[in-house]
C-alpha cells in the first residue's frame, strides 16, 4: 500500500510540475524549458504506469459493470470541466496556422454551397469531413477562426471519456479516474488539442474508440462491439492513407 501511495504521489507531482512548465514557458521558443517540461511529463507517465499495473495485479477483478454513482459522475464531469478550461486557456497562443485556414475555407464553402460532400480535401489531407464537424461550432462562435481549435478541444474531451471507460473495463474505477485526470492535465494532449491537424485532432479519439470496442468485442464476444471497432478503425485508416 505504501508503494502505491508513493508511485501515485510521485506521478502527480511530476505531472503538475510539467503542467507548470507548459503554462509558464513558451515551448516553441524556449527549447531548454520544453526539454525539462517534457522530461517531467514522461517520468509522470512511467510512474503512473507502474502504479496502474501494480494496482491491477493486486486487485484482479475489475468493476466495469458497476454503474457510476452520482458522486462519481460529478467527479468525472469536474475532470472534463478542468480539461476544457486548461485547453481553452491561451487557445490563441499560437499564431494562425495554415491548417486553420484550410479547415475554415472548407467550412465557409459548406455555408456558401460550394462544398457539398465530405469526399474532398483539406489542404493535402485526405478528407474534408472534419469541416462538417467544425461547422456548428463555427456558427455558434460567430464565425470565429478559433472554431477549429475549439472543435479540437471537444474531440480531446471525447478522448478522455473513452479512455476513462477503457481503463474501467481493463482495470477498475479507481484507475479510470486517475487515467482521466492524467489525460486532462497532460501537456502533450493540451498542446495538440490546439493544433488543427487531422492526425493530432481526430485520430486520438478514433484510436481510443477502436481500442475500447476491440477490447469489449474480444472479452464479451460481441458482434455489435466488433462492428463499432471496425467503424472507428475504418475512419482512422482514412486519415492515415493519402491517395
């Protein structure tokens, strides 16, 4: 028990320390700070992994079939709120990127009637489907260029939810909550959620969804879950293959 406490405590300290570096310094223009911040983040992952697998070894039966209590739902919602806030903070820190304009150009094309199919391109990326996802956010935000980045943040929150339930399936609720917290405060996930590039914006949630439904289909012998895994992995492959 003492070992578990030390492992999770050390992991939390390293994680929050790396988050401080991320907020305090500009990693793009300060490579030294970026190195130390990334190193702390990596060490937090290692210590967390030790905790998760050792905890699983000591507590062999996962409790994935138990419903979340009202208190647990509140905790999960609080973690998602925290994740949203830290991702929204300085969302305009980075200059407007070329991919921002690629996505926005397709969204405007949809509104103007020029883009009518998701089988197009966003720049050199193999599908303009994400533009249809950005569209309602673009309208809701008053046609702000930040609509692309806010969409990325919402997809990042979706990834946290899926990973929570995946960790709950494999381990238990305790590990699942810590998993959600670590992803919510991960400097890498916070960083890439602000960058409108298909491989970093959409693929994480597609990969997590694939893993979740593959695990459920194998452990529960479920055709439905196998089909859902195929759906997630099919979309993931679409964003990796360039014609």
